[in-house]
């Protein structure tokens, strides 16, 4: 258990997508640890997860993740400025994720998730920025079966790609999610969805995009509403 710390000023120096390039604030790669009551801020990574880099079934509770940034712009070095998660079964609850930023070709300014059966609840993603790969606030990759979002707010995020608020690339379930005031240079100002995800009590308000779907852009099979 890691409880009650401020984690700040970390920097990775690797030049690829190796562990030396990831997780400037927290890098967790094994086990089922618990991280709670943490302030993770002002960390800089070259590749993945400037604030938090997680690849196991860890639990994260009551965290503020802010002002973290990714500097790398290569094809394998740009995801999850606030949080990068590839840990199946990871649990994230009571989060504020704000003002995190990827490089110019990055994805998932607030959070990038590429794992199955992830639980994300009672979370706020605000004022995060991603590059041309999209998902200013939250990015769900094509790996995510069984992932559930409950009571999540995604507001005032932006991307130079698709999905100013959220980019959803695999089938997940979203319950009581508000997506408001986000902006995309391409499509899906609020949400860019390319999956048959399930949306229950979804609120999409005041989002904008330059191309298609200011609020919601769906690109493949019809999603369940």
C-alpha cells in the first residue's frame, strides 16, 4: 500500500517505449498493490504514463493526477499523459485527472486504457489535451472487453485528432457519464466511437468538432444506446 503522498517532479530519460521511458511519477508492473490518497503532479515522461504507468491489476483510490506531460512523438511513445493502463482488472476510483498533455502525435491526454475488465468510477477528466491520435480526456483502445465506467465526467478536454472528450475503440459499458464542452480538430468533439459499446444515461452537451459529429461521432457498427 502506498498511502498519503505527493509524487512530483519525476522525469524519465529513455528514448523508446521501454520501462526507462515510462511512468515518471508511478510505474507499477506487477502484483495487486493499492495506491490511495495521492497527488501525482508535474511529472514528465518520454513515452507512456507520465503520471501513472500501470500494467497489473492494481487499485487506485482517491487520486489527483495533474499537470503531467509526455514529450515523445514517435509511433510507440505517446500514450496516457495522466494515466497509462494495460493492467487487466485494474480498479480506478475517486479520481481527478486534469491538465495533462501528450506530445503532438499522442493519445489519451487524461487516460489511455488498453486492458480488459477495468473498473473506472467516480472520476473527473478535465482540461486534458492529446495530439493527433485522439482522446483528449479518455482513450479506450481496441483492447477493453468487460471494462465499465460509472459516474464519470469528461469536460473541457481537447485533441488535434478524433474524440475531444473520449475515444472509444472497443466494446465497453458507460453508465451515468457526462461529456461536456470538449473540442476535436477532426471528428467527435464529445465522443468518437468505433465500437458497439453500451451507453446508459449518457449526457453529451456543448461539444464541438471541426469535421463530423460535434457531440458524438460513430464510425462503424451501430452502438447500443
